[in-house]
């Protein structure tokens, strides 16, 4: 499971493009994951790295998406 970082630890000025995704790691266990775009020589695709992920699952996709959206807003300074 990904380490759950405190969002205040990040230097927002050094962050690239961020995105939010939801993973169903086991049936009925949904985890939000904030990802950051990384450099890639390809113009046909985008590569990402995990920036932060939920430690505890939500019981629905929509719940994980809502909680992840809140975290993404906090990471970008929009509480």
C-alpha cells in the first residue's frame, strides 16, 4: 500500500500536472490515488507517478472519488 503523505509536506511550486484516479484493489475496496505527470519523450502518451494514495479503502467508486477530490484540492491549495 502506498505511503500516505501529509499534504503539507509537498512543495507546490515544484509539482507538475496532477490527476486523480480510483483503483479497485479488491472487490468492493476502492482507493483514490493522486498522480503527477512525469517527463516522457513520447508525444503519444503521458506517464505518471503516484504522489499520494489512500491508506483505507472506500466502499464505492464514487466515495473514493469524492474523498480523493478533496485531497487533490488540498494539495493544490484550494481547501
